[in-house]
C-alpha cells in the first residue's frame, strides 16, 4: 500500500448506516500461566456498535487479523470496497500483510494519531464493557477453549441483549438490522402517553428517542464519539 492510500485514511469518516466504518483492536486476557495471555481480536461496526468479527489466538498476528477482516466481510455479506477500517498504530495493524489484504479487498485503512492513547474510542469503550461486565471471570482462563467459550457468550449478549447507551438503549443487533426506528418510535409514544396521563410527575420533556443517524470518526481531531 502506498503513502497516498495511508494519507487518505486520516480524513474525517462519517457513517449513516451499517458497514461503512469499522473499528478493531486487540486486547489481552489473562491465563492461569503467569506472563501468558490470550489475544482477543474484536471488530465492531462504528455506526451500530455491533461486533461483526472476533478471534482468540495465542499471539498478535497480522495474518490472523487479515483473515479475520476477510471472514467478517464474507460472513456479513459485506462489500468491502470503500469500507473504512479504523485502528490504533500497533504492529499488526500496520504490517505489510494486513495492509496488502486491505488493499486487495478495497478497504480504506484509518489509524489513530501517533502518541494519542484514546484515538480509537469505539474499540476502547467495547473493551471496557467487556472487562467490567459482572459476568467477566474472576479467575484467569485455563486455556484458549475456555476463553473462546466465554467470549462467544459475551458477543451474543452484547449484540443481542445489551441496551447500548450510545444508541438510545437499543441493542447493536436491533440497530444493525434496521429495527431501531420502529422500537424508538414505540418508546416515544409510550413516554408521551405516560406524560399525558400523569403530567404532574414530569418536570421536563421526555427522554430523546430520536435515532442517531450520523456517527463521525475523526482520528485527526478526536471527534470520534465513544459510548459504553
């Protein structure tokens, strides 16, 4: 991938529907062996907050990451041409194997600003949710199979049950699949009915249930919007 391609990736990125901007990162999960960690790769859709791909491995690897992105596009029936993929500046993210795969797919790479620790807010917020959920194991993982089982349960819960504060408390699946507008309309109607029925209990307007249509990711100016 040439210098021009990487420079293009530093522009402001806007998403108004799923599969326009993705974010990914790698975090470590402790094992019962001191100093040995599992490496969890997570790819999420910035607009819907849905986890669209994940993998657990024993190491950071550009080859694993490249295969994961390829499979996420294939399994989600996503046309990768023009898709923006944001990440920090880790070695697997900028490795030749990874960049060559993105170029072959037609994916536009986007990177955090150098030396800025919070320039990948969506993935960082996702990892905070993962590691602070009450279901997070109190003991280290015995092996990669145990880690895989737990993460699989987390992904199912996060995508299908977690009412996300950053997207008006719908689940990522509901937003990704186009169900959020009907859900939020019903909520608005219910709140308005409750307010008319008991006006003395309402000192201000009801919660805003208008869908968030536009999400902006800007690694240069830090305009990316994170949510838990």
